[in-house]
């Protein structure tokens, strides 16, 4: 029996200049490497590739960072075709040398729509992993949705990170028999219970500081309740386009001593920050199943989240509070409930233990029908 070779095509993977990017994929596919040969083709927009080309040139031989050409904010229906052309032109000989038996695309558009044609060209079985925004956003555009549906129905198997996302794909006329819900895992050895900082309690947010993560609503919620909790602070971990606006709001409310912007922090340093937090807050507008929520629960830290995507599938009343509305008032109410509640941290950790990478990898290997020996 010939051992399988898996080529993963995705933009969701750590970059030399963004080492914390898509850590969930880095972890999941890293465990897959223990079973079969895994190669990575990472499409990068040409301006970024050119800017960082020297950093790229010294990387692992099983990773190929490929520049692709597109016209920003114009003709998005053609992005997949342009990506496919770029990959074929630049990386065809590399792919041919690898001779992958399976190609897994992680991100529906444009990555997977481009990757399915690459798989056909190289006679490889094609598989798809979807995350949330790649379906939620692009499915609202008819031309892109049409391309996604055609691509997905060509796949031999589809990994959905939540049942909510699987249902949405079925509504797009994607064959539901091909879809398998596999929840992400969490490193239970790294993320484990710590002692909450009761002297200087804090709420922590971890993620991209952008509008649809609810970062403005979170700050406004904190403004409403912080006077009731004199020692409480709010910590934002991450970077993004809303940073400047958030900093200005903090100054306007004179909360410089109460709200901290920690910047981007290496993944290895997050367990302590999360484990010592009073709460983790993630008031997103849309999500799949965010790994930071699983990591918080693994640290026995309760969460305040919103009723979107797959979040209600993994957060129970014993592990967190789910806001029904994405407003400052609703978030503030939920934060106050969580702060005043006596949580069973052992129960939170026990629930998190059901989301482990060993189980995830086994289910992914089964979906891919891997030949490992």
C-alpha cells in the first residue's frame, strides 16, 4: 500500500511576519504530519509576497509560499481563477514533483475554488475544510456562491467546524452527505487551569481588532459596568484596524488605567494570560467555532460570547454566558452576570476535554480516507 501524500492549499497558516496567524490550522495539520507526508501551498497576495520575499526564501522545503495576482476590490468573482492561474504558473512543477494523492483546501473562496482545479490537473482527490466567514460572507454574493457550490460538490469530503455551518452549506445545495462536522481541538497540555488573579481581576479579549469581532460593543459594555467593579480591567490582545478608534474611545472615557492594549502575543504565552483571567469575552458578529473559546474553557476560564455560528454548540450554561444580542447593553448585562456567578471551574475544564486534537486528527484522517502505511 502506497502511503498518501497530502497537499494543503490555504491562506490560513502562520506567516514569517504573522507567526500567530491561523494557529488552529497549524496545530491541526501538525498532528496530521505524524500520520502522512504533508505539504503546504500558501497563496499570498503579490504585494505582501514581494515585501517579505527574503523572509520566505529561507523556510521549510515542504512549504511553498506562492504569490498571486489580483485587482484589489475589483472583480472578486474572478479571484479564484486568478489564484488558480498564479499557482499553476509558479508552482506546477513543485506540485508535480510532490505528486500528492490528496489535496485539502482550507478556506472556501478563493482558495478552494482554485484548488479544486489544481486537484483535477494533478489527478488528486479533493477535500474541503470550511471555517465560517468563508461561507457566511461569500455565500451572499450569487456568483461566488455558485462557484463555491460547484467546487464543494466535487469534493470527496467536506470538513465543517460546526453543525450551523454544515446546515448553511446544505441550504446552498451542497451535498450534505459529503459534509462531516469535526470540531477543532485544543492543546490540553498547554492550556490548563491556572489561578485567577483576584487582586487585579481582568476580562480578556483575544483576536483581530476589527468591527465584526464586537470590539467596540465590548468597550462600551465595559464603560457601563466598570464602576461597579473598581479593580476590574479589560485587556485586548491582538492587532487590527479598530485599534486606533478603540484607543481614542479609551481616552474619551478616561479609562487609560482600566483598558490595556497588549498587542499581538505569541500563542505560547496565552495560557497564562487566559488562565489568570476572570473572564474571556468574544462578542463576535459571526464565527465558526473560535479556538480561543475552547482554549479559555481548557483553562477553566468562563466565557461571554454571542449567539452566532457554532458557538452555541460548544458553550454550555456551565461554561459561559451567551448574549442574545450584539449590543453594548446586552454584553454588559452578560458580563455582569458572569462576574457575579460562582463558576465550577472543574466542570468547565471537563467540558473542554471533549475537544482534543487526538480525536480531531482521527476524525480528519477518517474523512480523508488516509493510507498511512
